[in-house]
C-alpha cells in the first residue's frame, strides 16, 4: 500500500528522468533514493557508491559457488 506524499517539483522531474533511464516507476525511484540515502546515513564511514553497489548486489539473484576440490 502506498501513501501519497508531497515532494518538490524539481525532485519529481529528476526522479521521472532517472526512473525512465533505470526502468523504474517514479515512486520506485524515490524509494530507491531513500533506501540508498538511509543506508549512507547509517554508515557515514562508507562511500555512498559502496553503499549503492552493496544494496544492488543484495538485490541480485545468485547461486552458491562450489569450490573445486584440488
């Protein structure tokens, strides 16, 4: 369930452009920015690019890697 919020028109327009480029809806883009921003604020010692890349990696589907026996 979504909750309507008011945001600055310039932020909305920026989100609209980025959402289209990143194949998200506008609400998904704003939620993504909020998630990255919250994680960055919770971890001020880490570069925001590292936080962003880590969150993206956590969303990717992956399979366990089996190390071959020597």
